C-alpha cells in the first residue's frame, strides 16, 4: 500500500478518534456541567479538521472530509442531515481559501482560525435551528449560555492538546519526497 494511502487512512482514523472523544468528553465530563442553563459543546473533531485543513493541499480531500464527517456528526447527534453537513464543508473550504495569507502555520494562527471556525459553526447551527424552529433560545441566551462556555472550554482544550495534535497532523500530511 502506498504511503499516501496509509497517511489518508491515518487522517480518517485521527478524525474518527477525535469524534469518539467528543462524545466521550460530552458523556463523562460535561453531562454533570450541562445540567443547568449552561451548555458546552466539545469540538475535538473540528479542531482536528482545522489542523488538517491548514496542512493539506488538496481542496477536494478537504471537501470530502467536511461532507463525510458532517453527515456522520449530523446523523449521530442531530438525526437531521443538513446542519453540520452544510456548515462544516463551508468552513473548511473557507479556511483553505484564505490559508495562503499565512506563510507558515503557528500556534497563534491556528488558535485564531479554530476560534473563528468554532464561532461560525456554533452560530450557524444556532441560526439554522432557529430557522427550522428547533431552538427556542434568543440570541442573548445563546451567546451567554452556549457560545461563551463552548468557546472557553474548547480553547482551553485546544491549548492542552495543541502540541500532540499538531505533531500528529504534520506527520499525517507529509509524504516522502516525490510521492505527493
């Protein structure tokens, strides 16, 4: 099996493990914290997808990852195909479109991209839920009780996991010279 195929399989496994740990984190840690009005949504899968997007060169691969994992996320958490299926590929292609502005990935760059992606994703999901009458909260409650705690939790987790995830992402994207 060519090294490129092995690396792509590794990328998919990396994203799936992040998706699994999203659910595990939600179930084990956050169920106790989400009992009141506050709601925290862990987004490890988005973190991994953002890190891979900043390193991958193929927009087609990025788009496929966004659609496939958007469908998986929607089918597992929402039961409605469309929220993440639409928003995730749009965000990832947007990141890919503007990554040429930065010459090299860095902690600050990836933190800001992840922060903006997370804000856009959660706001987009909220607006689509409001559009389809799936959410009853107003915008002030959304910002205070969902978006704020979600951003805080995920940025803390991002800083804790940045070094191992960045190193693994770099390793999964780089191929031997001449086989790219």
